C-alpha cells in the first residue's frame, strides 16, 4: 500500500506564534519562521512536509485555527 501524503496549510496571518503546534507535532514537521506576519509575530511554517503523517494534532491544538491538514490526491497519469 503506498504511503499517503498530506498537505499542511498554515494561515500565517492568523498564527500568533504560540508554538503549540511545533511542540505537539510527533514527526517535527513544523518550526517557527524567522519572518514576522502583519501582527508582528513569528509564525509556524512547514520545515519537513514530507514527514507529515496526517494526525492533525497541530491543527487540533492551534487556538487560532490557523492550520489545515489535507490528504494529497495524486494525479493519475
């Protein structure tokens, strides 16, 4: 059975930089960006998207609902 791939989408403007998602992620997919959003906060970013297992713990713990996890639909040749 092929491995499923997931897409992590982070709304950087909603992120307040609490880092709960970074701490919670069991496969260390996320880290904090050095850049600031319009609110003056460092925001979460994907540093290793290929490691995402689709558990959505990051999305569940995010107090600002700034993270979405979607299963990648492979294109059929």
